[in-house]
C-alpha cells in the first residue's frame, strides 16, 4: 500500500515505523513543524496537504494531528479522493460536516478514537461477559483504569466506552461513579475509579465479584504500537475488498472482520 502520513508527531512516527515494518511505501509526509523524516533523513516533510509531493499516489492517508486541524485535512483529502484513516480525537462534533464532504466527493473515511485492535477486542470480550453475568445477581460489577502520571484527564476515553457498554448489558447497574466514594456505593452504581501512576501506558480492568469468586478481565497496553498497526489495518480494510465509499467507524470494520 502507498501511504501518506498526515501529522508527524508521536503517532505519525509510530505509523511510519509500522508501515516500514509492514513493507508499505510512504509516499509523502505532512506536518507544519517538522522538516524531515526521522526514518529517512533528508526526506522532506511538507507543511500542507496541497503542496505535498506524490500525495495523489497514496492509496490511503493516515491522519493523526490535532482537533483544530483534522476537519480541514479530512476535507482536503476527500477532495482528492484519497481514502483516509482518522485517528485524531476531539473533532467529532463536526462529524455531519465531514460526512457531507466525504460523500459529496465520493471518497471514503474510517475514524476511531482508539485504533488498537487489542482494545477493540477487549471491549467485545468484556461486553459479552457482562451479558452473561447479567443473569447472575450474586456478582457485583466494577473496575478501574490506570495510566501514567502525565495524563491530563480522567477517566480515560477507553474507560468511558467500556463502562457505557457494560451499563447497556447489566440491568441492575444504572450509572457509573468515577470519583472517590466517601460512602457505600448504591447497588445500581458501577464504581470505576482512575489511578495515575508512573509510566503505565494504560490498563483497564473490569471485575465481576461474587461472595465465592472473582472474575477479572484486563487489557494492559505495552506501548502505542497497537494504535499504529490498527490504523494501517484500517487503511487496508478501507482500500481492499471492493470499493468502499462513505464514512465508517471501526465498529463496521470489526463486524466485517469478525463476522459478528
Ligand atoms: N485513535 C487512536 O487510536 C489514537 C491513538 C493515539 C493518539 N490519538 C490522537 O491522535 C492525535 C495525535 O496524537 P499524537 O500523540 O501523535 O500527537 P502529537 O502532538 O505528538 O502530534 C501531532 C502532530 O500533528 C501536527 N500537526 C498540527 N497541525 C497539522 C496539520 N494541519 N497538518 C499536519 N500535521 C499537523 C503537529 O505539528 C504534531 O507534530 C491526538 O488527537 C490524539 O488524541 C488517537
């Protein structure tokens, strides 16, 4: 696959590495503040999509930039009919505008706040387990997430998605309580606090606790590699297996890949 990398920060560099490891070609890189590729010193990084050499040779573009710039980038790529994978977060209020632009141009796009295949599998495993546990009232349900001590927000977006899916499947739990409790939790509350410690890249645990035993389902990230490899996988899904047109989420891709 010929890949254009849009945004050459932490994720852009991870994508470059994953693309090289996967024997893909990087046809161009765009980032306004970086001058050259670190993997290929001397290879220029372009400031704007419009001026990026070879961009029209790309089978897919992978966009990990910033909330304020993602929408303009998506539109510029749609106009050139370049299938686009968008990992940038914080622009989803503009989804309708983006859908219109992509559909009008007859282009394609897949977006997700979390391209890690491990995390997306973990959601499905945890949600299926929740559905089973729903029939066994002796199990209380809760969990926690742990991230490095530089993380600015809590709970994590992954914890929110996980817990929302659990609430949808366990009838006796009606709301999530994220913060410290200075009282007993109510039976319909799912307690899911956050721990900030050291350099942990991200751990999420869902716990089913009965008087007799405990079932724990945990996802532990080792590093950011799974985001990059997931984004490349999404680019392959978008560009192969028949012409896909329009805007997709990772859920559609996983339904397709897993047949569920
Ligand atoms: N979906 C996922 O799986 C996933 C995983 C990790 C990070 N993210 C998100 O991806 C985004 C990038 O994360 P990061 O850690 O690489 O951030 P980063 O700050 O390290 O890199 C962002 C880069 O985008 C560049 N940039 C800014 N405006 C641009 C423009 N108009 N065109 C091209 N490049 C531009 C910046 O100069 C910077 O180098 C964030 O929104 C982050 O939340 C998503």
